[in-house]
């Protein structure tokens, strides 16, 4: 499983999903498992990219979800999320290209690190700020 800061199982039962939303058949099934995983991935790194969202066009299933990402360099990618990890499946939103043989990455961090120098910089700066804050807290 992907490492994220958000465990979907920690969401309260009344997490604000409308009756007519995509989640209406979620109770008692694992069908939306990868969609929830994909949402958690997006929430984890959205601050460090220009745009990122789970595809509403490509089909989500228990074992696969697709995430569109636009880096700060304005490059667009469609990512496939499976148990094997994340990989680029196209160089545009909501597309898949079977000819692309890109490697799987265990985490969204390593994938974005390989695609976007600006992501690396923003993420690194955020990490430094967090460390500085922890240092201040421990000194007070």
C-alpha cells in the first residue's frame, strides 16, 4: 500500500458524502479503495504542484485509479495508481498510452521528484520549514 498521511479508514462515517455522490455504493465494499488511495495521494502533495486531481473520465476500480497532475513547469501527466505503485501512463490529462513503458514508483514523492525539479524544491522547502518549527518547539 502507498504511504500517505491520511488513512481512509479514519474518516468518520458521515464524512460529508452526499447520497448521490460517487461514494453511494461504498459501504461494505472495497470497490472504491484505489479512488480513496488516489484522493489521499493528491491531498498529500497538491501544495507542491500546479494542479492534481483524480480522473473522473478514466475508470477507477478496486485495483486501479488514475491521477492527473500538472507540474509547476506546466508539464501534464496522467498517472496510474495500482498496488505496484505509481507510473506515468500518458503525457496529458485523462489519457493512457499502452506503448509507454514507464517504471513504477513506490511513492508519489519519488515519482514527482523524478519529473519536476520545481516540485523537489517546493517539497524540500516545506520540509525545512517543518524541521525549523519542530526545532523551535523543542527549544521552548
